[in-house]
C-alpha cells in the first residue's frame, strides 16, 4: 500500500478517534448529565444492553427500506423504459412524477396514514422518495446514448430491441447506478421520516419509532444508540451500491477509474 | 456506369440552413474519392445521405447494386462498455451472426488493422490511433463494397495520421473497397485519393474535380515529388476559389 493510500485511510480514522475521545472527555470532565449528552462509551454500552429491542427495530426499518427500494427500482426502470419506447407517456406522466418528488414526504405521510395501515404508509413514503432519482437518472441515461452509435445501429439495421439491449441500457447503466446510490439512501430517509410520522400516530416499531419513544422517556443513550444504528445502516447501503457500481463500471467507465499521475 | 449517383440533391434543415443545393456526384467502383472543403460545406451531409442516415429535401440517389456500406466517424465512436472484440463484432451481431461464427471475420479485420492481441482491451485502454483502427476494423468486418469515412483522422496527431494514411492505402489495395473520404486537408486528400471533389459552402455544392493518377505509388517519394506538389497546388487553388465563392447571407 502506497503512502498516499495509507494517508487516505489514516487521516479520517485519526480524526474520528480524536472527535470521539474529545466528546468522551468533555462529558466526563464537565459532568454532563446522561439525559443531556451521553458519553460515547455509554452509547455503546446501551447498544449492547438494548440490542434485542434495537435489532428487532432495525430489521423492521431495513425491511421497509429494501422493499421500498426494490419497488422503486422496478417502478423507476419500467417507467423510464416506457417513457423511452413511447414518448407521449413521458409527457403525460412526468409532471406527476415531479409533483411527487417536490412534495415533502413528511407532509404526505399523515395523509397516507388516513388511507393506509401504518406499515403500508411507511412503505409508500419510502418508495416515493427513492423512486424519483431512479426514474430521472434512468430516463436521462436512456436518452444519453452516443448519437454516432445510434447512427451506426441504424446503418446496420438494428431492431428497437437490439438498440435498447446493446446500446441504450449499457449507456444508461452509470446513470442508473448513480440513481440507485441516491435512491438507496433516500429510501432509508423516507422510511425513517414516515416511521416518525406513523410513530407519533401511535404505532410502529422501526428504529425511528425507538428514537421518538426514547425521547419521550428521556432515555437519551438509547436515542443515540438507535441513531448510531441508522447511520451505520445508511453507510452500509451507500457502500453496497458504491461497490456494485465499481463492480459493474470499473473496467470501462471514467467515474470508477483513477489516472496515474 | 457509376456505383452511386447523386443527381440534383438538395438538403435543407428545419432551421432554414441549406446544406446542399443541386449537388451532382458520381462515385465509381474501386475509386478513392475525397470530398475536400471547408467546414460547413456539407461534406459530412453527403456521406450521411449516401448512408441513408438523413433524408434529402430533393433530388435523386441511385445505386448500381445495393451492397454493404461501412461508416467510419470523425470520432472512433466505440461502445466503451465493450472490449475490442465485441466492438468489431457489433455489425455482425446486429445481423444475428453468433460470436463463434463471427470470430474468424473479427480476427481477420483486427489483423488487417494491426490489432491482433488487443481483443480483450477496452477502448479507454487504447490510444487515439488504436481506437480509430478498431473503428476501421468494425467498418471492414462486414466486407462492405463502399467505405464512407467522415474526417476519420482529423483529431489525431500528425505522426499517427500519416501512419494511418499509409495503412488505409494498404487496406484499400488488399480489400479493393470503394472509399469516399471526407477531409479538409489538401495534402491528405492528394496523398490518398484517385479523385478529389472540391466543395464550396453556403450552400454546399461540388465546384471542382481533380484527378490523381491511380497508378502512382503512394509513398514518401510520391509525397516529396513534383506530381504531388502540382496536384496539391491545384487542389489548394480550387479550395481557395471555393471559399471565395460562398454566397454570403
């Protein structure tokens, strides 16, 4: 490993350790009460102590996030393909997609709770926020195929399916994966926001509900422990899709390659 | 009898720009025809019309017999997600030729452009000249009767360009295809061609024709000889006249 590579990992790790140590020190020296700011050591201790409750909630949130994400991928890609194959559909549907995107999910959640069960409402909220970046990016990618390559396909009499399979889909792949990285994070955000809305309505057992519940009980260490789990989940989702992008693009796409200097 | 004949071809774009006006052009079997002219004189439009990639606004195009076309763009225009083999296989693949059936033809096309051994390389791993060779191999893999080349070497450095010019001449001698070559370089057109059509802009039309003896060897001696210099002077003068004859709006 080169010196630059070591520095790439060493400096962020060092900064992380310094911040955590300073936090721990500050809480201990200033005798900050745990209901105001718990020390990192207490947060970790609470995480282990309440692991069963928190892990069950984590599974609920994760399940919502991934169900919403799978639905957003299926819906976003199918609709983007339909837009490409039949342009009037794009003109008809795109305004609705934009309205869904620009309306804050927190304002839709209470309305959805009127019509749906809390579990369904949370799922729909998470779907709504993850759907648009996947739809928008995939649509953009499908429209971004090299015009000379389109001419080449036309010259050799390619069918619409061949053009889609051999040209438009590979062209759209980096855009789709970009949408997936954004959508993956947003699905978690949507699930958390909707869980908070649903939780305040009196039901739900996801991580966000645990945060609200801990707040009511002034159990701030558990609140931090739940927050930590949400952050780690978000990081894992991001790393997973970044890894997937690397796997699919590193051989040919500029975004995944570094030039030697 | 010409292989391809364009009679009174006119092309006007929706913006109102008249790219070509009453263009007459005959392309004969086995010749190397260069379309020489300044930017915006409709050279590329002529190629696109021959390839059927754009419609005409008027006039007629006739083919003696409709045989295969190959097209080489100004940029290499390779699929970046496919390796060299798959890029060259593409025209055959679009005609439902399987990878195994295509392999001998792809190997031959790559050998013709000197890229044997680079089958598994991705376009971004290749130099500009090598990418252009892949593009030429892809155009040749279907063994086209007519090869259309739209300023293929314009973006390359002088040394690579000279090498590719020589390689193109060797390929032509081997394959015997008719080549229509768009360029704005007087020297390149004289070195490569058997006939040069000089085009004038606004609107695009053929204003002069210069023949270059097809029986002369195209090598360094040719490039340094008086015959080449005379043809280049002639082409250059025709080009100057063409640029001066533009109908300014």
